[in-house]
């Protein structure tokens, strides 16, 4: 259940950041520029999610880190 909730939260955050990133592009931006913006946001979110997951693994493995 926690995994599904985490996925939902990160998916919503990713969509919001992607929407903001695409809004900053010029109106005449081509599809390549839009796809690059989406890929940049996705890459950042994957990195962030990896750090969160790593922290949770470490916190569950080491006593006193889960505080």
C-alpha cells in the first residue's frame, strides 16, 4: 500500500513540475524541445526517488536512523 501511495505522490509531483517546465518554453517550441524538457524532469524525479529509496533502506537497516 505504501508503495502505491508513494508512486501516486511522485507521479503527481512529476506532472506538476513537467507542466511548469513546458509552460516556460516558447510558444513555438518544437516537439524535440518539449520532449527534452519532459526527459529532464523525469531524470530529476528518478534521481530524487532513488535517493529517497536509498535513505529508507539505510534507515531501516541501521538502528537509530529511522527517527
